[in-house]
C-alpha cells in the first residue's frame, strides 16, 4: 500500500510532529528553510485534482452570482413582477451560499494539507460541501422570509443584505443546521427517544 507521507531520514519524528501540530502554529511544525513537501507524489496528484475542483466551483459560484445579479433566470422564467423578484432573491441565496461553502472548503483544504491531516476518506465531504451549503442557504432564506429565524430587525430585501446572509449561511453551514434543528424541535417537538436519552 502506497504511503501518503514520505518518511525522511528514516525517522517517524516528523510524522509525529505533523500529527500533533497546534492549530494556531503558523509554521506547521517546520524548521526554518524547510520548504519541500512532505507528501508523496501520489498524494500530491490527488491534492491537485481537488485544488482544480475547488477553483472550478469557486469561479462557477462567482459566475452564478453575476447571473443572479443580472437576473437572467428571472427574465427567462418569470411572468409577473413577484415571480421576477422571487427568482432573483433565491438565486442570490443559492449562488452566495455556494460561494460561502467553497470559501470554507478552500480554507479547510489548505489547512489540512499544510498540517498533515489531509486524507482520502474526507473527500466525499469536501466534494459535496459546496452543494450542501447552497441548499442550506436557500432554506435559510426561505425561513427568514417566513419569519421562522430572527437574525435581523427586518427581512432582508436589498441585494447586498441577501448576498451577505446567503454567504454566511453557506460558510457557517454547520451552525445554520444547528439553528434549523432548534426550529424543528419547536415545530415538530422532540422525539421520544431523544427525551428518554436526556432524562438518563
């Protein structure tokens, strides 16, 4: 089985250093002038593939945001002013949510690569993250319009405010899901199994 990390000088000390790097360490556990990658060619090849994917999704989200700003979809699909506005609004949520998700994914990617925590088993999560963030952002927008989430004094109307909330919902998708869980408990009530577990 190919090793993802090359051992240098026949020692495991560097590997231990990588694995135990403190998150706030800007040196990533490296000594001065130590510039060569510790990853094997096989691992670097897979990282390049993921980098290309991340940049493709990033620029795609920028393009979709521009399409939403121009409201080309609304021009093609809407028949009334209300439909025109709704399509533009949710296009903003979707495209800005994707942008937020991919920015988070890129930040996560370079950190785990530099600190030696990148591995293949997380790839499905890394690939699906932008699309999960997009869906969550759209639902957050719908819940805001329905008055189910109170995060601002009023429902966001302007394009900049919608884009900002969409981006934050995509970037902090995990926190947004946690808020949705609280709302779901209010609407549907907590399950019997959950109540029993908490009472133990």
